[in-house]
C-alpha cells in the first residue's frame, strides 16, 4: 500500500503536485528579459516630420519635439542630412504643411541657429534652380516657406525678391498684353504676402502696402484671354453664381481688404504662436540670418505648361448658407491655392490626395471650419459670427475647380474622378452629401456652362455613379425627361444614360431608373450584337452585301470581293446614285462592323485585314470616305460610344482624316443642328481636334530638344509646317 502511495504521489496524487509546480513557474518567470529595440534617431525623426500636423491634438507638442530631436542630434550627420533633405522635399510636395515646417525651423533657430541658416541657404539655392527651370509652382511654395520664416530673416527678408519678381512681370506685360506668365508671377507675389504678414515678424505693413499698390496695375486690368477660359461664356442671366471672376483680380481686392483690417488673416495657421514661452525669463531676440542671393533671371522661362488667366469657379456659390468662403474673403483664395497645389502635386497617389482633402481642417487655423460631416441643415443653427464653412465642401470645390478648368486641366480627367471616388470611400457620410449638392448646382447650370465643361461633367457623373451602384435620385429631374432633345438638360440626361450603358449594360441601367425614364432605353440597346441590315431583302443591294459578308468571314482575297462590290456600283449607277462608290462602301464597312461586333479586338483585326482597300477609298471619293463614318455610326446607332471608338481607330490607321470627321459631324449631317445635342458627337469632334493639336505639340517638343542633330531638326521643321497648315485648315472649317 505504501509503495502504491509513493508511486502515485501519496494520497493526494502526483498530478496535483505537478500542476502546483507549473503554477509556481508561471509566477516566477525565469526567462531572460527580451531585448528592447529603439529606433535610430533619423528614422524616428523622419516619421515625426512626415506626420506633422496630421493630428489636431499633437500640433503644439510635435513642433517642439521635432526641433528638440534635431538639435540634440545635430552632430549626427545622418540625422542632419535626413532632416534637411526631407524638410525641403516636403515643402514642394506637401503644400498644406509648409507653415508647420516653418514653425519647426523657427524652433530649431532658438536651439541651433546654424541649422536654420543651412535650411535658408538650401531653400535659396533651390529657388534659384526653379527660377531658371521655369518651375513656378515650386517657386511659389519655396517663397511661401521663406515668407513664414520672415521673422528670422535679416532686413526686409524676401520683400526684395518679390519686388524683383514684379519687375519681370511688368517687362512681360509691356512686351505683350496677351502674356500669361506675367499674371502667374503677380499671382505668386499676391499669394506669398498673406504668409509673410501672418508670420511672427512685425512692422511689415508698409512694405506689403507698397507692393500691393504696384501689383494693382496688372491685377486690376482684365486680360484679353479671360473670355476664352470663362466657364459661363456669354451668360446673360443675373445669377451671381454664373459670374466668374479672375483669380488675380480677386486676390488683389481681398488683400486690400485685409490691409484695411490690419491683416487679420484668420484662416492662416500660426503654429509658431504655440511654441512654449517661459514667463520668468525675458524672451530672447531670435537670431536673424541674411538671405543668400536670389537672382530672378532677366529672361524668365515660361515652363512646360502654358500660363493662361485663371477664373474662380465654385460649385457652392448659390447656397442660402455659406459652406465655402465667399469671394470677398481672402480664405477663398488661400484655401483653394493650397488644395489645388496638393491635388496637382500628388497626382501619382490618389489615396494620399484624398486623405489630405479629408483632413483639410488639420492644416488651417482653429475655428476656420465647422465639425466634419455636419449636415447642411444644422448649419442654420450655428451661432452668429461663427464659421459655417464645411471642410468637405471646400475640398470638393477645389477638385471641381481643376476638373472643370479651361482650356485643359493639368492632369488627365480620370485622376480627378479617382480622387473624388476615393474621398467618398474614405468618408462617405461627409463627402456624399457635398457631391450631391455639387451635382445639383452643375445640372442647374448646364444651360449657361461652356460646352466642354458640360461634357466633362457628364463624363464624371456617369463614371462616378458606376462606382456606387448607378444610384442617383433621378426623380428630382423627372420633369426634364419630357423636354425636347435640343434642351441642354434633356441632352445631359440622355448622354449620361448612354455613358452608363457603356460602363455596364442596358438592362442593369434600366433597373435603376424610375418609370418616366424607361422609354429612353429602348429594347434595341439591350442587344449585344446589332442586326446586319442587309439580312433583309427589303434593303437595297442585300444579296451582294450578304455575299461580301460571307467572303470577309472566310478571309477571302480582295479579288474575290471585287465582283460583288462592282455589281453594287453598277446597280447604283443605273438607279442614278451620284457616287456609286458610296453604296458599295456602305455594304463593305457594315460587313466589317458586323464581323467585329464581338469586341474591339475583333473589329481591329478585321480593319487590319481590309486596311489597303479602305485606305484606297478616300483618294477616290471624299463621299465614300464620309460613308465609312456613316456606316459605322449607323450600325452602332444604339451604342454610339462603340461607334466613336471605331472611328477613333480608323483615324489612327489614317483611313479617315481629321477633316473628314469634322465635315461629317458639322457639315454633312448637321441637319437642323440636332446632331450637336448628342454627347457622342461632341466626343468625336473633341477627340479629333485633340489628336491634331497634340501631334503638333509633340513635334514642337521633339524639335526643341537641345541635343537634336541639325538634319533631324530641319526634317521636323518641314513636318511641323505641314501639320500646322493642316491644323489651320481644320480650324477654318
């Protein structure tokens, strides 16, 4: 019995003792402590600097924390180099953070003035490089950075640079009143002044007022080209929302108002005011630095993008409650400029752009905006004297200002589509209502808006709906369904539905529409493959056309096709057709469209096989060349977007000429003008014009290369002259 007890751990059992022992091991962990990982100083600093101002709760502490990290590790070459490189990179890439980066340098100046001097020196060097390259956005952002640091710059700081810039603007305007670069330079000067006056420097009012008096000469004079970029050309209504104003003249008036109000500049962030101050110690006078030489070239470079006058455009201009700054307030220009720079610079990352737009209120002064996602109806309850500006409205407004910029936006239209889509996905409760109000304003304005902008709005609207289940409150526009097609609102509805069908299929789009809209989507639109009209014996030349189709499907040689096409031409001549080549071309091209109706690759393959015959038609008969377009568009009458794509490919093959497309749309089929109400016709014409102008532009760029051999340059000169002559002929149509 005793042996049994010992063997089993006594009367209590060995298992219990074992469990008790393991519990004791847990209470007293004998494992060695895990090694602590500490980030290198330069890695930590990089993370802090990249995240600056992104959290509204850390703004006060993070500026001082970054400055302390840099100053304490000043002797570390890697820390110093990373800080200098990253800070200047962020200045030209993240415009919204410039005042906060400047605040860091001001804090660093109190601890390590030599580091602040190095930042100023590098900024000046970069500024000179951008002046020579004609990189005017980078010039503006670096001047803003230096302007925010005006308090640590000796003497007049950057005012002499602005004076010299103004002299160049005067020279350009004197040489040509149509010059746009001079306006851009004056705009840069005017957009720099608010940041200088909001800086911690004092006693600058006289310099700013003197500069404003000078800029008034250029800013207050209407530019001859303003009419070409007006979003509401020839608008005769009294609606103030349709009265576009020049951005530069707006800026001039806004700054004059601010000067009269002692430069309040309420929206401009002032993070330097939050730097800690010890009341027991007398404040030190900041170390000031001499601004290195900044030379504005006597002959300034216009840069890669042509400079044209800009008009202020807002989709929230007609509301009973202000959700964006009014044009009388400097905030409208300051906010818009910083946002547009952010959108334009970060075109390679739509997600980052959308995040900046959503977090807009972090980068400006407190109380500038209401709380995010505040419903529009609740704005009426805001106390008098407080801001009713919605950050999401300001952000969406900035995107639309670029999407609807004339003559062309800086980036592809689909980029702005993507930014709005991503913003809506990140913050649907905030962005979706703002987009709804923007859509309603633009729809109300289609009667007065430029035709190009109408098409861009239509294109974006249908694309945006395709990302969110094609849902929209169509009942709001139900009264406009009964309008004639010639009315812009009805044309917009029809064009938007056609675009939606291109992005999906007719049956699905029909299911998203109320009953009054159902008639706009016919049963023919639901067919995947349109019928071959020559299958009916009632169609003239049907037997020959069916034989042409059979031979094309069998990939027969052209010699086998010719007898049947000749038969059509003979029969047409007997019937008195003016150009017998037209009906034979119709049969031939319709057969190609039918064979290629499965996909774009199918039709391209068929066109490739038949290219030689199609190329020969144009020189023989302009009417036959025009018939190629007619045949394509008639075959794809229910899905005109596909027809436009096919015509575009025929242009690429030079089977069609740009002039033949323009003549087809604006001369041969003009009728009573109803064709011009169709969105796909505008798309065809605009696409053709873009091809022509873009080809001329590419030749000019190739010709102006510095290292181009003289022989090639002369060859390009000849080509350029021919292309320009053809372009002039096209524009004269």
